[in-house]
């Protein structure tokens, strides 16, 4: 095999490996999203750690309408897909443009508090260079722009 072909093969194998398998560290336990790991590549509105905390999204209308708007926001973003949606929970995957790293983003509707909790975590690696925090804030910005006219 030529050296160039070997390099291309190695790069392709690396890219396939980067996406990773669907995370097993996601979901709801005792009415809460799972806590962030100790690595700095996760943010959550349910975290007490200020370096990992983001504010939840507020909603003032029905859960159904809020969920519809949130789905619209998610699907309007590049390289995003919803992989699971139940009555009070949404799990979406976002992949990076170049290496196709996958991040898991979860939303939990809390009708009592009128908020949508969010957790965004890298599936692989240690640092995310702030990608998950920026994504959570972009989702908030887009969601609030949709709800301004309620």
C-alpha cells in the first residue's frame, strides 16, 4: 500500500472513531438529568458547580407549545438531530463540522418551576474549548427570540 493511501486510511479510521457510541451517561435519574462528569466538557442547569452551571430556559405557556418551539430551535441548528423525545425529555446529538465529534444535549421540562433544564456534554475527550457552554447559550438565545412574541 502506498504511503499516501495509508495516511488517508488512518485519517478515515480516526474520523469514524471520533463520533463515538451513543453515550450511556445520559438520561434522567430521580427526576434530574445526570450530573456532569469531572472533566470540563459539560454544562448543566442543574449543576451547583459555577464553572459548569448554565441557566435553564424559562417557559410561560404550555409544555406542549414550549416543546414544539424547542424542537424547532434544535432542528434549525447545523449538524443537529433529535434522537429521543418523550413527554418531558428531549435528547439531541450535535456533531462538529470537521472531526464529527458528537455532543449529547438533553432537555428536561419542569412544569412546577416553568423551566427547561439543559445539559450539554462532549461524548469524547476532556476539554471542549467552551463549545458546550456556547451551544447552550445559543439555544437559549434562539429559544428566547421565538418566545418574545408570546
